[in-house]
C-alpha cells in the first residue's frame, strides 16, 4: 500500500520524513475505499517517483470522473463518436479496433493501467477507433468538460499525464522498431511474448494476431503451427498458451529476462 508523505501520494515505501497514512491527523484521513481509489489513480499517471501528486491533486482528479463497469462485448466508446471522455483501465482487457468494408480490424489491446481515448479527447476529434471489453472491465471515466480546466489548475497532473502519454508512445515506437525487417515467424513470436498475461496466455484470435501485425492470416497460422509442432505453444479457442517462453524469445531475438524486468 502506498504511503502519504509530505502531502504527496506515491508508490514508494515509507522513507525518513514521510508520514504514513495511519499517522495522519484524523481530519485528514479518508475511508479505506476512497484512499485505495486515489492511491490507484496516483500510480496510474506516469512514474510514481516523478512529480508526486498532492492530496489536493488527487481529490481534484477524483472529482473529474467516475467508475464504469463493462461486460464482455460492450463498448467504452465507438469509432466516430464525440470524444467526451478518456478512460483509465483499472481491471480487465480492452480491444481497440477500426471498422472497414472488409470487417473489423484490430489495432491494439490494452489492460490494467492503460489510458485510452485521451488523444482524441484533447484534440476535440471523434474517437478514431472503438474500445470493446474482452472480459469484465472496470475503468475510471474522466470527463473532458471537467478534466481540461483541472489540468490548467493542477500543473503536476498535467505533467504526469504528459509523461504517461510519452511513455506509451515510446513503448509503441520500440515495438515498431523491433518488428521492422523481421520475418512473420519472428514477428509472431515477438507479439505472443508482448501480449501474454501472467499465466503465459494470449487471449487473441489468429485473425486478430494477423491484424496486429498487418500480415496475412495464412502466414500467421503457419507460424503458429510451427510453434505448436515444436512444443512452444498450444492453442485453443481464442487462446494461445505459451509453454516455452525461452524458445519464443530466442526466435524473436531478445532477452526474456530483461523483458520481464521491464514489464
């Protein structure tokens, strides 16, 4: 559990000079649910060791939105709708896709801690993709009309949001660079490692994998069949279980240990 120290929320352990939450004066305490909520928000926006947010910052951020629950198959927002809010995913997985004449094309998949819809919201443009819950999703919905004035009044929140956005952009750029000039087999191995959850499972269909890579479904299926015959994966309905992560890491040409440390 994060500590409150010198009027800040961060994700660090208590340090000399910091005041633990239970040491605060009673009038400055909040109930457990509220405290867990603001502590989670503090961790969700950029690095917790960079520009710590004050209780006033977190109180203002909390007042700018509310939680929403989405069942599998329902949407947080749809492509072309007015971008009236951004969402911070607290729990669950969300598929981002765009609709084309040939059908739905998956462009990304995000999970806990991700912020989505903010770019379109800040620009005042319609959402450029749809966000669909893959499983049960809980997210914090930040309303544009409340959030923009808040960012002007609380520069620390604005800076943390900027850092979070730049970090997400950097991760996307690194992924693109890793996938450039690679064979489909190497790309598929890379994406499987990136998309695997804590149980080494990838909950993507083979067509969704092909969409993410911009490759043909046949070439992706051939790569998966090869991994399966080598004993590196096993496949089921919309799930791929990684049995030998090290083997995929060798194919992708990357250090699995360092990848886990940075995840």
